[in-house]
C-alpha cells in the first residue's frame, strides 16, 4: 500500500517496507489568498497546494513540513520545508532526458512551476543532509514587516505586501521600545495561547527603520510562537503613535497571558525572509536543543 505512517513530530515517517529520502525545499509565496501555511480542511493553504502537486508527481501521499507555519495572509520569500519521499517513488521526479549541467532536481522544480498556482513557487529542491529537519534544525527565523505612511497609501505594485498606515509614526520611539524587548524572555503577552506550547523565546533582533515614507521592522528569533511577530509590531505601533511609551512595552514582558492592550498588526505587511541552519555536522545536536521545551527556570 502506498501509505505514509503517522507523523512523529519531526516529519513524515514511512513504513519499513518503503524507506524514505528526505528532500529540502526552498519556497516563496504571496500569502494574500492563502489561509496560512498549514493544511486545513476546506481551506486553500500553501502546504495543501504543494502537497497536492508533489503527491501527484510521486504518485503517493507526501506531506511537507515547514520551518515556520505562517498565518493567513502572511508571505514568504525564504520559507524552508522538507518532505520525505519513498525511495521507490523518487524516480518519478526524473525526466527521460535532462539538460546538461542541470541540478538533480532541476527538472522537478520546472515541473512544479507548471503545476503550482502562480502565488506559490518552489525555488529549489535538494537532498537534505543527514539529520536535517526544516523546523527543528533551524537556528533562527527572519521576518520583515513593511508599512507605508505615504498620504496616498501604498504603491499599487506593493499593495499586497505593504501595510498602509494613515497616522504619523515616531520611528525613533519605536526603535527605543524595541531594544527593551530583545533577549531571552517570556513573550506570553505577544502570543496567542496554544495548549502545551512554551512562550519563552530568544528575540535576537528587533529593529525599526524609516526610509522616507517606508517603515520597516526587522525581527529575528530562534523561534516564534503563534501570532508573535505581528503582535510585536502592533505593540511598537502603539508606541510609534504615542499612545503608549517604551516603559509600557517593556512591562508587557511581565504578563502571563496575551495582552488585550493592543492589536496585532495586519498580516499583509509581514514576510518570512529567511531561515538559518547550522553546519551539517551540527544538525542532529540542534534538533535535540530545539525539541527541549523551555521553562521559566531558564530566564
């Protein structure tokens, strides 16, 4: 039977009679018309589109696992995922003839370019190094949030990726508040609740910069909890409008649950722009570190 076994948490595990080959996928998408990354019944999702295409190619069900499960309306230029393909199904990825000098999975990338909808692209496919897991091997994720304070809104070519902001923003105040949030903290005030999930994260970068009418917020962390990036930006926007000050923003780190004092920033301005991984020899060790649930004792 062409059936995958159940998910063990780190990827798709195949029954012993069908050993798997793990592939790494580098992915970009316009999230506007997707209900997020994760597959949901009756919803158009990024993972659903890619899973359907790959399952058609390999003639067996396969499931992609991403570094970051982006929310509805959030974009990516640097998403990374892995997929486990039964070894006996892998030949379906190869064409009868190949182009000179083309990478092993170049033909599959071209084929997916014809199969996938225009708002999602698989940019590269490679064999994953031993121990690679798109989620658990990651050292950090990088996000970029973009706003425009131009009086006319956003240029039409960028309208799906930049949030128009109709009120003035004090970006220097936002940057000062952002500096108080960097480090290892409990970000419960900035995260939507998930049973059994920790909200302790190491925020490694939170920068706010202005270039004319464009305001950008750069956010990097070892991992993010649900809705965290947009909530961080939402709190900084409250500071930028002088509705709150930097001390208020820092005090949110003492909260034990999601704060109702501010709204998360709209999804359209947020893009996952990159994921960092350690050298191949350190992948297994990184997996163990990431799977170890953080507690308040580490703060």
